[in-house]
C-alpha cells in the first residue's frame, strides 16, 4: 500500500491486493495504511458531506448473493455535526479537540454505503426517528442498528434505544421500550453488542462529569431491562470519548478516552463474562504507542484497529502512531512501523503537519470506523478546525494472508480428491487469548445464537454465525476423546433389546403378511426385501462411493439446490472445571476427526451457576405453567437433591391429556417452515437439554421462540437419569407453543422398550410404585399419538430411524393411522423407527442390522433414490450416537444427529443440534461432555446410592454397539448369539 495517499476507485481494494500478497512475515503485522475511496454519489443529498461526531456501523448482508431480495453488506452512517460555530471560547459540551471549537448543525439523517456497488445513498426510513444528535453511540444487532444517547440542539438526548431495522427493502425506525432505570442521558460513551447477546453501555459524560459505570441489556430477555453491572478486577477510570469493540468470541476491549482531569488515556481494558454470570475487567497486554481520545477502533479477527484521536490542546495523534493495532493473538501493540515497546514521541498537529501523506490522511479525530471482512472503513472527522468528508479504507493483511492460506489449503485438499481426509489446520498465531489472564478470558459466555428480538422480530442471517471469527487463529483443536474404558461396554449389545425388537417385528410382519395394514402401504411394501436397484439383502457387490464429502452428489444425482450444510460448525469448547465455561468457536466441517465413529449413549451433566428466571408474561393458565417455571431454567437448573419427582400423577395425566389433544390434531407427517432448530436423541439427559438451550437459545418469549421453531426427533426417555423432567418439559412446551414446538416419535417411545431401559423403573423409583406405574402407562398411551416424521419446506424430511427396506415414498408414512402401538404397526413403522444407514458410503443396498433379526441397514443408493422419488434434498435422522454429535452419509444427503453427550457415561461423545435458517443453510452447533464432578461417591453416599439404579441397568443392558467395530461371536447382542 506504500506511503502515498492514492485514491481507490473500487469499493473492494482487497480483490486486487490478494493477488500480490507478499510472503507471510514472521511476528505480528504492523498497522495498515489507508487510502481514499472514490465512491459514487449520484445526487448531492446522497453523500453524507463533511461531518464529525457521527457513527458508522457495518450491517451484514441479507440473503444469499444472486438470490432474489439479496442485499449486500452496508455501512450505515447516522447523525453527527455538520457545521462549526467558530472560535468561540464559550463553554458547552461536547468539547472538541480543536481549541475553542464548538459543534453545530446536529442531524438525524441516515446514509448508506453499499460496499459491492461502491455507492452512497441517503435513506429515508419510516417510523419513529431519533432526534438530531452527535457524540452518540451505535452498534449493529443482526441486520439492525441500535442508537443511544448523544447531545443535540436541545442538550443531552434521552437514553432511549432507537432501532433502525434494515431487514426489509424499506428501513424503519423503532423506539424500544426498556423497563426500569437505565444509563440515563449521556454523550461521549460507548456501546457494543457482546457475545451476540448483551448490549453494553459504558462510560461517557452525563453533563456533569465523566462516568465509569457499565450497563447491560440482555437482548434475549423480554421485557427489556437495563442492569447495572459491577465487574470484578481493575477496570478503567471514569472517562469519556473512549472506544469499545467486541471480538467475535465475546471479549470487549475498551481503549483510550479522556479522564476527569481531561488527560488522555493510553490503556486498554478487556471485559469478559464468566459462565457463572460474573463480569470481569482485565488489563490488556502490550504498550500503546500513544494516549488518545475521540478516536475510532474496530476488531478484524483478533486485531483491534485504532485510528486517529486527539491529545487535547488542539493536538492530534499523528506520524506512525496515528494508526495502531492491538494484536490480541500476540499480546502486543503495533504502529505502522513495528511492534511498540515504548510510547512514541512524534510530531503533533500543533506543530507542522508535514509527515508522510498516508499519516496525514489519518490525522483526525471525531471520525467513525467500521469493518467488513478484512476491510476497515473510516469516514469524516475533524482536523485543524476543518470538517472532513472522505471515505478511507485499509485492509488487514494479516487477515488476508490467513484467508489466502485457507483458500490454498482448501484447493490443495480438493485436488487430492475425496480419498484424503485433511486434518485440522494448524494455528498460525496461537491462541487469541494470549497475553490476557487465561482464567479470565476462557470463561466468556459467548452464545452465538443471539436471540435478538427488537421492534419487528427478525432473525439475523444464520442466527449471527456470519459475525463469528473464522480465522485459523481462533480454531479450537478438538481434544482426543479416549474411549478405552467405554469400548468393552459399548461393543456389548443388549439381548433383551434384541428380543423386544424381534417380538415387535414379528408381530408387525404377521400383520403385514395377513394384509391388515393399509392398502396403500401393502401395495408399496411389496418387494421391500430388495433394494431399489434390485440387489438382494445379502448382496455384496456394492459400489464404492466417497465416504466424506460435504453435500457433493454423484453425477447421477445433482447437488442439492437450496439446502446447504454450512462449511463451519459452532462448538462450545469442553469446560475446564469449576464455574468457568468454554468458548464458542467455529470449526471447519472437515476438522471433525470423529465423523464416522458412531457410538452409543450419554449421562446427565451438571448445570452451570443459577440465574434468575425471566418472567414470560403468558396469560393462559395450566399445569404446563408449573412445569415451565420449575424446569425451564437453561442456566439455573440443577439435578434435584432428592429424587422424588415434583409432580403428582393427576398433574401428569392433565399434562398428557392436553398435549394429546394437540398431537391428535396433527398429521402423521408434520409440515414445518424454516427457520427451525432440530434436536436428536436426548435419552433423559435433561442437563444436556438445558446446556443446549443455554448456549444456543431457549424456547421461551425470553429466548427465541418468536422467530424459530423447535423440532425434536424422539428418544426422549430411557438410559439417562431424568427422563421424567425431559418428557414433561417437552410436553409443557408443546402445550405452551403448539405451533412452534414439534415432537415426533422415536423407538424408545414404546412401552415394550422403555419398560426395559430405564423409564419404567425411574417412574416407580421417583413417584412410588402405584403412581409411578400409572404415570408410565399414561405417558406411553400418549406416545402412541406422536407424529412420525416432519417435512421442512418440502425439501428436508426428518425422522427418527430411517427408510429401511420398505419406505420409498413419504405417502407411506402419511398413511400410518394413529394412535398406533409398536406391535400393531406395519413394517413401515419398524423401518421408520429402527433402521440405520450402512457403515459408510461404500456399502450399498440392504444389509442385516446388528440391532436384531429382521432389521436392516440401508445404503447411500437407497437414500439417493428416496430423495429423488420425493423431490427431497436432505434426510435428517437420529437414533444412533455419533462422536461429533452429527455425521454425514450418502454424500451429505443424510445427516445423523445425536444431542446427548457422553451417552451412558462411556461414549465420551459430543452432542449437537442443527439450526436451519430461512436461507436453508444447515449449521451444526455442538456441546462437549462436562468433566466428572469433583465430589466423589464417598463424599456424598446418599446421592451415590440414588444414582446406582440407572448405572446398574446400563451395565445389564448395554447400549447399541459402535457401528464399524467388529463384534465378538460370544457377544450377547450379536446375531450369532441370538
């Protein structure tokens, strides 16, 4: 980029620069140079013109490029001062950096810079606009811009939140109602969205003095309410005109500012939220090149880019220090020259302004900056008593090199073909938390789900995933999951389970052969013993298909159009113990080393620290209210000290009666619209369900139920310690949100099965023999009414097991009449609830299933033909534990999903959900098992005795063996033994 202030004609300078990137240099890169962008302004009013004290906010693209209604990334400029009163020495806030200069001409106009079109335009939003103001604060929340505070012609602006909704073609202003006391009127403060959820307002001036308070608003909790925080640690002094920017993992950095004595500050502070709800300040590492205030700062990956700033007395930061970078990966500050080891002492604007042209270009204050990708944009400001109207851009070459390296690695991987399986990329810069206290920063509560509902509720694209840091520096290396202890147990299948399956299958087959099933099912089930290609059940002439490719279909079956698996999965790192939680990360799908290792089942986990339950303000009364208030505590739920269940039989019966009426109204195959979250097997692991709700949003008005549906794929009971909590909460949610919460049936939602694998004994053990048996029977009666499958946007079918040998058309499932018991069902029902995919993509046709005689596994050819016959693009099923919580099959046309972690206490697997956005992009979101509790059985013998019943049952009836592992002939679960 050199030292000249060249003008850039296009909006995306990095497109040309990527072709000429130098070799990756060692150590942190210096701060970049800026150049002017010659943007298109068709009419004079479209250009923002000279101004300062405004805000510039980056808003992500809406939709997919090339699709109807696509809107590219934009910069939204709001407000500011467009004139100066002159060299008046009269007092009046806000004071500018120029001695004696007062701002005037405050505006409330909105301008938009379209980055792809390189064009400015003035927006005229409808709705209730904010008053004219400058020195306010703004931040992006999804596709909305939130404005607060500032000062205008009439003095301080109110502390109301004004939201500019940019989701639709016509922008609209909303005034957000916030209850209770808040930060109050102020100017020169900062505001940022942390962890895609918490709106923070920090510091500023209330017209009397600088402030040091911190206020937080949880955007996932309605009614909205400001809460004053008392962070631990050494925080910043009272100050104004600082900057704040949030890193993608939830760390907020407050930089610079002017203290109560009008002294500019050089320090930077990191603010992090712990998993137990505590907030904590930490001093940022490194030596800042210069103190400053009225500057701008924005994160690009792990690098905080700081530009310009004032020093007081009419002086401004210039020379190599006018632009600086705090590299949080390396823990150092850099200016344009090198790493800073001591404060710089260069020329200032009160002297001669004759330095490099690029340094002179960024010598300014009261400007605004925003980042899109690896580009940093800067607009306007004040220099030497002159208002500026230029748009500058710089590129973070460190991010560009990272992106280029990733693209080269991807190209090399693609050239090798599907036979090679690339491992996780190595980190080029180490941990992004280097230099900070690990215990402080490791505990960030960064929920990428970010249920933001302001004004007209909308869902951010892919629910905020586009704002996550995807650099290799932030890649979380999956730890090795040792399964040595669990292997011996996991390879033992249960003979009792096989016998129960055989009995049910025999009854179904008898009914099928006697012609008692529906005529349509009988007609379609004929010849079901052969695969669509005509191969017999024992055929071994299967063709070889690639086993791991991300939704790339064969030449005979084109790739899905519309439904896409996102190339990254969201992962919550395994917790390190105590109250500290893991960081949310995004990993490349190809980094999941355990994909293909299908295992069995998991244990309930410990809940994190308690949190105040938010009022839901629902008006309808019923027993579901009691259940929701008692159980829906994503962060506050803890396993009950006493095993006695909190509900009586008559309450469970009432709950079942109401839920059953809803299920009876629904078809056997549900029709669901996107967006939707999909959950796999839970198996009584209620703690995992609460963790998933906590990390990725919960089904409540305080969560995200108003804009996204929830779909559960069965197997709610058995194996885990809290089947009663799991099924009663899901039924309560169904009653409370009947059109948004959907449940389908799994193979364990059958009396013959859950009598053997834990649910029946749990009901008796926790409710007493009489009431326990009644509750178990009533819940199983309800199970017979559950829907059997779900179609999402008529492109994705969700079921519990699979298509087996008999299911060729969706209409076969629709023809199944409910209520239906397992033994009374047809072969279609057995295949739907019990069948599995074959071991991998190379095994085609139909094969025997180790679960029991008469059950089958189906190959990728069956999946492809089923999708083709029904004009579908994806099958999502549960039923099998997989190490990474999700696993692809049939070249990505089928995904197995499992949501319980560490199944049966031995698998050590992750749990996952799938989030399907409105754009039909599927994003896997994972949680890892929680390490064992510190307390030993000896220290809590009562609790140990209460938990042994389920442990003993899992030993007596081990889970289904890991797919792909050999079975010993003497194994009680093997076909040879049976």
